[in-house]
C-alpha cells in the first residue's frame, strides 16, 4: 500500500512539473509575440514622428527662404 501511495505521489509530481513546463513555454511564446507587436508599433510611431519632423523642417526652411527673399526685396527697395 505504501508503494502504491508513493508511486501515485511521484506520478502526480511528474504531471505537475510537466504541466508547469508547458505553461512556462506558452507564456514565453505569448510574451515574445507581445514584444514583437509592441516593437512593430513603436517602430511605426517612430517612423511617423520622423516623417512629421521632416515635414516641419521642410516647412520651416521654406518659411526662412521666403523671409530672406522678403528681406532682400525690402533692402533693395529703399535704394
């Protein structure tokens, strides 16, 4: 009877360790997939931010060029 009890206990221990290992593997896979999605989203946001910054820089340079042209016109009109 003692051997049967110990055998069942050992079997239960093995089953619990095995099921825990499966859960850990599943959790690791889910975490990896989640990190991949988050990384993709972050990269997209960074790309959009770069595009926005480039457009803002282009607009600022155009405004500066227009201001220089106006200043040159104003400077030569007085002469």
